[in-house]
C-alpha cells in the first residue's frame, strides 16, 4: 500500500520503502538530503525563537525590586516568548 511520498522527489513509497526523519519522509536515495533539509528548517525556526527572547538579554528579571518592575513592564513580551510558536508546533506535527 502506498502511504507516503518522498519529500524530495515525491516518489510514492510504501511502508517498507519509506524512511522517516523528524516527521519528514524520504526514499532511500534522498534520505540524506531530506535530513539536511529538515535540519535546516529546524535551525531556522530555533533562530526565530531565539530572536524573540533576545529582548530579555541583560535585563534583570530576578525577584529584586528592579527585576519585579522589569517583569511587570515586559509582561506582554514574556508571555509571547513563553508561548510555543505555532511554527515550531507545525514543524513537529503536533
Ligand atoms: Zn526521493
């Protein structure tokens, strides 16, 4: 039964022929390339996530008086950053 398609060449693959890497399916021939594509995508997403939290770098977010004031000011940003990005969820197929 054909249930997969290679991500690279779109060849139809059945259970025995399909290789899977982080949710991406490849034929035997393109497995290495699909791993590379997938890792590249993943790094891009992780970089995006990192940029989102950059705003907090060097800011006192401890429980000191200043830290508490900062946390209050940055509350919307903190909430955005603590939420998992939809893109990462999509990537992981959840
Ligand atoms: Zn292929």
